[in-house]
């Protein structure tokens, strides 16, 4: 369908751009050319894309217009070379007015399309947007940049349409409607907020497939013991609100250690049906050791005080940067690992992932990747592969692409689609498995 729409609109835009000779000979044709032009600019997505997602509709609309513009420009250059050969030097005004009409039509099509995709695409990112702006006034370079913009947004539209169809086909099955609600527990240096979801598009995908989702709502930076106490309180709140007897916890990074501590030392084991840790440093994070040993106390305290002051403004009552980092060191985690055995009666599993090259991770993981690799080889940009494994089931994820899967990719932090790993579908299948286990 998408290819058909691209071809149809490219033909229409190419025809409209080069229709001056036709208009000159038969002005009455404007009666249908103008409505077609308006229809192209206003209603592309409404006619061909069946979705309730307004963002996706607008992105698809812009992509179709940009494809049409791209092909129209190439066709128009060839057409006007042919027209020049047949009109010059005797009828140069026909050539000039044809070029003016062509420019105006393509100008409107282009800006309509580029504004639509720049405002709505989640996959373009800052880099491609900036390159597009810089190359916009450079001949040839602008077409190359536009090609990558179209490739990105077309891939995004195709991917999201397929996901909508998959979810629609299994909607009645509610494959994520687990017996117990899902509690998502974030890692260190982040907070659960209504303005930026730590878990990206994952919660919405789970809810679309029947899951009941809650968030940890604990502090961004605190010792494991303090965070565990907050999670204990949060579990009690979720159980009171839902009437459920237990929760299924999915915890990322330090959140996994916080939950293990709450189960082992704070008596919440009877309220937990399952604990799934995602890229959790069960045996320590060597990057934490590096931060604490390579910087002077003065610098560490300055960074900690700046961070703590900033996080108080975002809702943390008593953030403690250094306590959080200290609890993630190799020695601290190794000691906790020995003191907190896998609990009985709770389904426990762990998930990890690895980057294959630094550029696969966004800042600052692209920088920390080499540091962690120096000490422990394979890692996700922050935590080494040897540190992930815990529980009765362990899943190590690798992507088919050279980039690998980073610490941030595992929570859809950058809302990025890439080949070889669909993070949203991974969580759907993860929760579906919990449902199948009667949890």
C-alpha cells in the first residue's frame, strides 16, 4: 500500500509541477488541477492510512509529500531540459512561466512535508534534523540529506503500522493481562515523571495488550537500603489500590538491587510474585568504581552537591548521589549478592544486553563503553555482561545490527527503532510469559 501511495502521489505532483503548457492551452483544466493540489497537501494520510494515531498520520503525510517532491524535482529537471530545447529561443516566456509554476508547486509540497516530519517523527533525532537544515541550501547535498530523512520516516511509518496491525489482531487475547499487576522500577539518576517516561513506549504497549502497569515512584538517587524502603511502601500502595495479593516487578539497573534488598531484608517477599531484573549490576558496576577512585574528594563532593540540589527541585526529598554510586561498586554488590540469595517462592529471572561498538550507544554510554570494556570486555555501555546473570532464568540479548543493544535501549530511553530488536515487543512477550506461568 505504501509503495502504491508513493507512486500515485509522485505522478500527481510531477504532473502538477509541469502542467503550465497544459494550462496555457486549456485554462479550464484549472478547475480540477487546483482541487487535486489542495487534496494532496491536506488529506494524504486521511485517505490511505487507517490509524487513530494522529502523530503517525501527520508523519506519513509528510513522508508522502517529501517522496513526491524528490521524484518530482528529478522529473521536472528532465522535463524542462526537453521544454527548453523545444521553446528556445523563440518562446522563452513559456519556459520561464513553466519554471515558476514548477518551483511554486514543489516549494509548497516540500515545506508542507518537511514541517510535518520534523514536528512528528520520533526516529529522525537531532543529528539528522540538524544535518538536514545545514545541507538544505547546498545543491546535491540537500537531496542526499533529504534521501536519509525520507528513508528514516518511511521506515518509521512502516514499522509503526505493522505494530498497530499486530496489536489489533491480538487485542481480544489480552496476552499481557497477568494475574498480578506489573510494577516498573526505574534505575539510578532518574525519576518517574508524567513529563518524561523512563520506560519510553513500553508501558503503553503493555497496556494495549491487557497489562495493568504501575511505577516505583522512588527517589532518583539514594542508597539501596533507602530505595528498598520506598519500594516497600509503593508495593503496599499498589496492593491497596488494586486489591491484588502480589505484584510482578520488572526492575531496571539499580532498581533490581533495590527490589532484591526489599525482598531479602524488608519482608516484602510474600507480596511479590515475580522479579525480573533488566541489565542490573548484580556483581557490581565497574564504572561506579572508576567514578569513586579516579576523582578527588573535592570534585566528587562538588558533583554530588550539584546533582542533589538539582534533584530536590524535581521532587526528591533527600537525594544522595554518593550513597547511590557507592552501593553500585564491585565490592558492595559482591557482598550484597552473597547476603541476598535467590528468594524461594518467587519467580526470579534476569535480562542483559551488550553493545558491539561504542557508537551504538547514545551519550554518555558511547564514552563509558570503552572504559567498561577495558576492565571487563563485553558490556551494555555501563554494566559488564558478567554482572547481569541472576535467578533461575537468564536472557542475554544481542541485535543483528552492528550497534548492539545498550543500557538505555533496554528501557526504550531514546524511543529508537532499529533492526534486530523490538524492545516493545520484547516486553510484551516477557509479560505474556508471566501470564502463561499463572503470575
